C-alpha cells in the first residue's frame, strides 16, 4: 500500500486555498464550500459586511469538510493577513 499524502507537507497555502476555490466552482455562486470558508475566517464580514452562506450544510459533504479543515489548519503557520492576501489574489485572478 502507498503512503497517505500529508497535504500540509506537499502543498503551499496558496495551493490549498486554490484547491477549495476551484472545487467550489461545482456549486452555485454564493452557496459553496469556499464561501463557507470565507464566513468561518471572518473574511466575508470584513470585506462584505455580512456572511455569505445561509445554510452551509447544503453544500458540505465529507470531502468539502476535509478541504475546509485543510484550509483552516493554514492558520497554524500563517496569520490573517497572509491568508486574506491569498484570497484577494484569487479574487483578482477571477475578475
């Protein structure tokens, strides 16, 4: 059997957040795992003045919870400024 991949050791914070961001394109705008992440870390309130997702359970399954957890663990070694800058860059790329 192969080894289990440790996402924290094999990807950068940018890649981890981008993975969730891109996966969320499979969902409707404003009701997706990436928006849940923005709500959980306070980004949506800081930048938009309110949370985005009204019922997170509608867009979260086991894979999405895992991806969210991976993104949340980025705070172990990165501050809000770093994470928010990554999100800003992703948003600008999308525009």
